């Protein structure tokens, strides 16, 4: 049973990589010119646009994306799923792959900030973090998911101003713990939750379908995004070109447009 559970994410990626929605192109491609990018779900919009730009500047190349929770992507790489690039929403999963020798030295390329999102009509009247113990249904990421781990850090840091029991009171309102940030966002958009904790970039992608409540800077955390070449990837030249695009001026502009921050010194 344990082995089957570990293999589940690997089997799931096969269907995703073959589906048209996971590809940046709409036409046929051979494996010889296909760059496979594993990226955190929150990077979907920014990387989608960069994928189109990359294909224009590299005729004949195709960028194929696998967007999912960083923890799921890590598991897939550990089980040998074919990938050339890994972009994570935290350093924890990237560092684990680095220790295992499965990725090359990573580079920080973006930052993000968690926010609270509520349905557009805000039935629970959530004004901020202090109101979360009063909602009926809160949705956050699972603890192994970067956005879920960040949420737990925020609740712990709020003890100083909102009381030692604040994390427990909030967690008592958790209706579900999702496997990636987009699943959290979707439940809020559909009105299946009174509030959720997602990244600022995901809230922006939802537009008027959600309301956004800022988390106080003294309590909030900074999400750091590293990118690295997957060891023994099949397309090292394309991989280097992709990482150069993401970390260069065009990539920084696309990330900033999507709401990401840029790490100091990058």
C-alpha cells in the first residue's frame, strides 16, 4: 500500500505530460526538441507566457509544462519522471533533491507573499487574519505543500499578537487541506470555503472572483522560488537557455507582471 501511494504521483504525471493542456504548443513535437519543465502550480500564468516566448526564439523547440504542487513534482523526479527543469515554490523540496544529487545547483528567481482570499460576496465578513477563527470553512494547503507550510508559519508567528491559542482556533476551522495552491483558490472561487490562504499571484489570477485580505507584514512570510536543471536531463542546452530566460530581464518582467517579487541581488 505504501509503495502504491508513492507511485501514484508518478503515474499521474504521465497523463498530464501527454495532455494538450500541459504543453505550450498546439502542434506535434518529437522528444528530441521538447524541453520538459516541472513548475509549481502558482507559476502557471508567468511560465505559460515565457514558454511561448521561448519557442519563438528557439525555432523547432517545444516547451512542455507539468504544473503541480512542489512536493508532488519532487516525488515524481525522485521516481525518475523525465524532466529537464524544476522550479519550486519553496527551498525545502529543492534542497532535498539537491542532497539526493537529482538537481544541479539552484538559483532563486522569484518571491511571493501569502494572502487571504474570500469569495467575492464575502459571506463570513472576513476583514483580516484575526477573523479566521470565526469562519465556518477555511481551506489551506496540506503541510507538505509550500503554501500550506507557509500558512502554518504565519499562524505560529501570529501567537505574539493574537494569542497563544490562535493557531489552534484557526486550525479548528480548516475544512480541507489541498495538494496545491490552485485547489485552495478554486474552492474559494466556487464558494466551497469562506476563506483560504494562497499566494498573491494566485489571487491576482482570479481577478474579481475573490476578495483579497492582506496579512500583516510582521506576521507574513516571504515565499522563495528556486529553479534548477534536473541532473541527467535530456536537453542541457535548452535547459540552460530556459533558466537564462527566466532569470534574465524578460523573465523578471513577466514575473513582475504576474505579481511576483524578485530576490535581492538577482
